[in-house]
C-alpha cells in the first residue's frame, strides 16, 4: 500500500510537467495519451487499484482520484492556452498596411449605354414607354403594316408561343397532347416597334417616346447575333413633323453618345411601317478605329399613314417619325467589343472593365 501511494506523487508531477510543457495542441494530445490514455502511465497506476486489499482501497482510490483531477485540470488549462495561441495571428499586426476595399459592383455595359441613350432623349423631351415582351401578332406585325407573307413573320425568325388552352389532351387515347392553334398567336416580340402601336392606341397625339427593351429572334448565337438582344425604339408624332426633325434628333443623340465629331447619313431603305424609310449610318473616330468610315446603326422613317389609320390617328392631320436601333451594336462600337456573346456570359473579368 505504502509503495502504491508513493508512486502517485512522482507520476503526477512528471505528467503535470509534460502537460504544461507541451508547445502546441498536437504535443498536448500526445502528453495526454502518455499519461491518461488507455495505455498511459497514470491509467496503468489506476489499474493496480484492483490488486489492493479492501481496507487499502478507499484511501488509495481517493489519492489517485485527486491526482487525476489535478491532471485533467492542468490538461484543460493548457489546452485553452494553446487554442488561444493558435487563434492569434502568427505575425504581429502591421497597422500601417492599407485597408481592404470591398469590391463595388457596377452597372452592366448594356445598362450604362441604355441609360446614356435615355438621358439624351430626356433632354429633348422624350418620355420612356414600356410594353410586353410576350406580344400578339397584331401588335408585332399586322398593326405595323407587315403583311402575313412577310419573311419576318416566318417561324424561322420569330419565337411563337404555344397557347396553354390549345394543348388538348385526349384522355382516352393516352396520346401526347396535340397542338391545335385555334387562338391568335402569341410570340416573343421581334422588335420594340410593337410598343409604338400600344402607346398610340392608349393616348391621343402628340407622342414623344422612347422604348428601351429586350427583343427575341430565332438566330443562332455567333459573334454578332444572339437570340435575345436589346433595342431602343423612338416615336414622335405631332403636326408638321419632317424628315429634318428626324435627322436633327438622331444627330443630336448620336453626337452625345459617340462624340461631338460624329456624323450621320440616311440611306433609302424599306420598312413596312414607315414611308419613306431609311437606314442610318454614322461615322466617327470609333468607326475609323474599326477600319470603316461608315457603319450602319439604325432603321427609321416617317410613320406610314396606314399605321396611323390602324391606331385611329387621322393621317391627314398627324405626321411622325420613328426609329429603332440595337443597343448591343452601339455598346460594341463604343467599347470596341468584337463578340456580342460577351454581354451575356456574366464573366466578372469582362464586366468590371466598363
Ligand atoms: N424594327 C426595326 C428592326 O427591328 C427597326 C426600325 C426600323 C424601327 C424603322 C423603326 C423604324 O421604328 O421606323 O430592325
């Protein structure tokens, strides 16, 4: 018994010394295993308790337990110290280092260009109008004097939507639903020109609007095409409106957008909703940088009398002009971007350049 009790204190002191000296958490764990693990020295001592007599056991057990509590306390204390040490920075803090800046988000280049266009038109009294991207054939084509056999109405170019009501499931046959189109077609608008009609249907003249918005065409994506892209439509209706007004307005806006030395020219063209119709080319340092003097940028013209008839405006009284251009194209020229798909990939390395 005396021999047993004598072993406790030296073992305890040695174990305490080992625990307290542990330089890191791994060493501390090793020290714990050495004394308190299942094959540890202290555990071995406790196993000897069983060999003692009934009379010896209480005193010996008490002494061993006290020592064990002391070791466990020392272990917990050293662990807390070492955990704190591990959590603290290894290097001293250098308070002279510059602070970390948060990355501030930016507007998408297409949004920036759209906002610039809208700002220019607002200066000369245009209001922003809006219309649905899911359109009907009437507003996208018929009301714009585009005949039923016009190639733009071909399913090659337009995304037509299936009418939910026209998907008729035959419950007896178990056949897949058939598509029988009995209702007027709905489609994804192919241009923002449909909004001209929607606005004129709702308000009497005069009208002075621009319509930025998304449009859809069945194009395969390549460097210059994408099935969705953006346009800005313009419409001005009043008494005695002339091609001169159109040209002056377009010139003003393009000079603001592309630089004051920008020149524009009109080339005769055909659109079913304008007569006469033109394509607009522009020339600036930007076009010359792209190796061209003139670049085609927009379509425009004087609103066709039939379009006025379709919305109930008297073409004998009212005159007007309209135009439409692609926002991507303007952004590409402005920023020297050679692939339209870059706008839609959401690659931060591309986007943060603007
Ligand atoms: N809608 C035409 C297009 O998508 C652009 C256009 C041409 C719009 C002439 C007009 C216009 O308002 O008068 O290509």
